[in-house]
C-alpha cells in the first residue's frame, strides 16, 4: 500500500523541517564550538594572522595527546579539582539539609504558613551575582559592613576560610530552590503511610528518620546530583567575592580556572579548552550517575 | 476488652459538619460496619476513633477510657487503610514488625509474633519481599498482618477491599470475617459497598451527610429501613417507593387500594410514601378477581439478569415499580396492563415530609 508509506515519509520530512531551526542554532552555538574545543588541543598553530587559535594562515601541527597530558596531569588541575570537590562537599549536603529542615517546618497546617513558605523560597529570585553583591557589601574586606577577620586577615582573603565563606553565600542563594524541591518532595509523600506510622506507634522523630527520610530518597538523590552539577559549574560567586581565585588560589574552582586560562592568561586558550573538557567530563559523570542510579532509589508504593 | 463508644460526636470542618452528633456503642468483639455514600462522614468518624482527627464535640471512649486528645499510638488500635499504606522501603517482615519495634518489643518475641501473624495470613514465604514485589491481594494481607500482630483492642478498617478486583474481593471478604471471628477483636469497618456491609457486619451503621440514619443488624436494615434514604440505599435494585395516602385503615394509590397489615399500630391519616421490595411485588393479569385489588400498571420494559428478571412497571401516577421475578417466570409483554399485588406485611410506610418510617414504634 503506497498511501500509508508516502504519508509516513511526508510526516518524517515535516518533522525534520520543524526541527531544523533549533538544530541550526544548536549546531552553530553548541555542537560546533564543542567539537572545535576538543580539536584545538590536538594541534599547535604557528604564524598566521589573528588572535589565539583563530589565526588564519600559518601552520598547524598535530601534537597528539601531549597537551591533554600536560594540562590534566598538572598539579594545577589537580588542585583546582580538589577545590571544586571541597566546594561541592561544603555546599551540597548543607543546602539539602537546610532545605529539608525548612520544608519540614513549613509542612505544617498553621495559620499564615504561606508567608513563611514565600520567605523560605524567596532566594530563588536572586541570582548568584545578586547574592554575591549582597554578601560582599556585608563582609567585603574593604567596603563590608562587618569586615570579618580571622587571624587578622579579612575573611574573603583568608587562605582557609575564604572557600567556606563563598560556600555560605552559594548555600544561601540556592536555599530557595532546595526548599521548593524538598517541599514538593514532602507533599508527594503518601499521607496514609505517615498516618499508619503514627498509629503504629512511631514518635515524630522515628517517623521522620524511619519513614519520611527513606521515602524522600528519590528527591534527596535528585537534589544531590543536580546540586553537585551546579556546584561544579560555580563561577560567579568565586569571581565576584574572591577575584583572582582567592589567596593562594584557594577558591580557584574548575569553572574559574577555565575562565582564567581562556580570558586572563596570554596564550592560555589551549589550556582553557582542555580544562573545559575536564569540567564537562566531571558533569557528564555526575549526570550518568544520576541516570543509572535513579531507578534504584525509587519505591513503587 | 475492646468496647468502643462514641457519644454525641461531631466534627466540623469550617461550617460543614462532616460528622454530626453521632452516638455509637460498639460491643467488645463486635464487627460494626460504617456504611454510606462518599462524603457521608464514615471515614472521618473512623479517623476520629483512630486519633488522626479530633472531634469538635462529643466523647470517644475505647476500653472504657476517654481517648479525646490522646495520641493514636496510645489508643491501642490498629488501622488498615484503603491504599494499605505499607512502608515501601521495608520488607514484608519489617512492615509487620514495625508496630512492635516502636513499642520496643524484645527481639525474640518480635520474631515469634511476626511469624504467627504471617502464618495466619499465609505470608510466611513472602517475608523477605518488598511491597512492590507483591500483588494487590498480598499487600492487603500484609496490611492486615501489621494490624493483627500487636493484638490491639480494636481494628479500624477504611475500605480495605476496594482496591482488589471483584473476585478477590469476595474471597477476601469471607476470609476477613473468619479472621475477625477467630481473633474476636472489635472491628470497625468503613465501606460504601452495601454487599460488604450486609455480609460482614454484626451490625451496620448507615450514615448520610454526617448523621446516623440507622444502626441495626443487616437483616433489620433491609427488612425495616428506618427511613427513605436507608430504604433506597440498601438493596439492588433498591426498594420501590411511590406516593400514596392513608385513609380509613387502608392505603390508597390513585384509584387503587392496598390492604395494610392487621397489626399496623397507630398511623397518621393522609399523604405518605409507600415502599415495597422488588421481590415482594407479584404480577397478575389485569381484571383478575383478587381479594386484594392490587395496583394497576403498565409494563414499560424488562431486563434479564440471567438468574432473575426485573420488570419495570409504570403506575397511573407515573411512579415506576420494579418487580423481581424468577428467570423462569412468565413475563408479560412490554405495554401490557398488569395488576401488581403486594402482601400487607411487605409494605413499608414513610412520612412524605421527613422520610421517616411511620410504623417505627410497631414491632
């Protein structure tokens, strides 16, 4: 029967036609730069006219994996990755715990509870930049209202305490989202299971740890992975609160290192390209982890 | 001991009274069914007994102890939910064990009690499974096991069979009654299914709009409904009702007259609503000389259910009466004029304003 066949073909063509505009946009702004980013470190370019790697003319020499090995094997990359991991550990569990605490507090049938819910979720409306400006005006070394110092060193310039300070800002800024995610997770829990636990004699504390928390595990896992991905990509707070990546590079996270190499270091573009792929790989691993493990933490009631 | 008593219990949500001045006394070991359409307040009543909701007014007692304001865990009751409300992250064993763990029952005793409950409900081979690996019927049994493991003073059950398929429901119904009789534990069972109510309950409490309509044995609820609501709610098809009038010791329906039972007691004169169960309507041909004249009606249509037939007849005043006949009975053709006869003892009379049974005082 030719009719259904040609109709299917027409539908397929129409589908491709409709997809084409976004494909073009993605291709130009995402796929092409991404492929280029991976290609750059494999070549060395000499001579020619222009800036950085975008030179025309000149010679391109295949250098294989040398650049990759140099950059990813360097102490600098290792230190940067370590700072990033520390920053993630400082921000993500704290954010989830505080978001869950606020969600539990707001999950009461009390008069005026919506006011608290609005306040708790309000930081969703702030960007990392806004949060940084607010906190910089509070604790900035020169202009801050409080000018906090530890061992006589301004907090944000302190080799040890600058990273936790930035982590506080990030946690505060992401708390609104954490609260909303945890609240919706709580609201999705079956009331009857919690009531059954109440009748079965479980105290409020026991209900929380033995029933609520395990049932929340899909939400917690989701928040953990998404939070980690966001933490790995943190840039604005680092740049605004500790310009230059902090004293002794102690707040130099991976995303900041990419920016620093690409835009602030002469001839650092190749290093930036390698670091960017390193950052991408970390985020990819986290994403795959989520996709793989997500099903395991889901309970079918 | 497991006597449960509600005295003038009311629950208001804002201005709406979900339960309105309900008084119930449930004896130790009794199986009481709370029956009614959705929104009648039966679940709210159960939740108040459980302690999940507090009454606005009135007193609830369990075991001769006033439990208003007492936490659910301290009321010595167990509850089975419609959704079963199993803990999805725990195995069957841990689910059944949960109420024992919260009460710090010693480990060996815990194991003994869980094994006992599991054996009772045929769950011994499933103890290491998670709820997601069980069928609906098995989950339902786990919920029951979790309720019986602690030997509480009373079981509260909120439509526990409604998530099962029809066949399994019938089977589980019988098993549940047998289990309750064996354990002898007071059971309060909420359902909207009149068949469950009739087959399971020692007594049935029928609720409507938060008010208790009738509290009686299944037989009495069917044979002597307290009002028009109960008459219409119990029975499939429900009781036939039609406009009538009481005059000089007889019942007039349009131009026809029906005899009343000899011992009918005092009845008010004037308009009323009469009722008769479909199986109590006998069909005769028009003009048949009959001691009782019967009601003249036209056959509208009839339905065959295999084991019986329902003949829909229209009275002169346009009220419809359904006669329930045996499958083998001769059935008049649609459009035929027939005489419907009703034995005096099978008539039910209700006040046409309040809907209350008129001969409620009579035996």
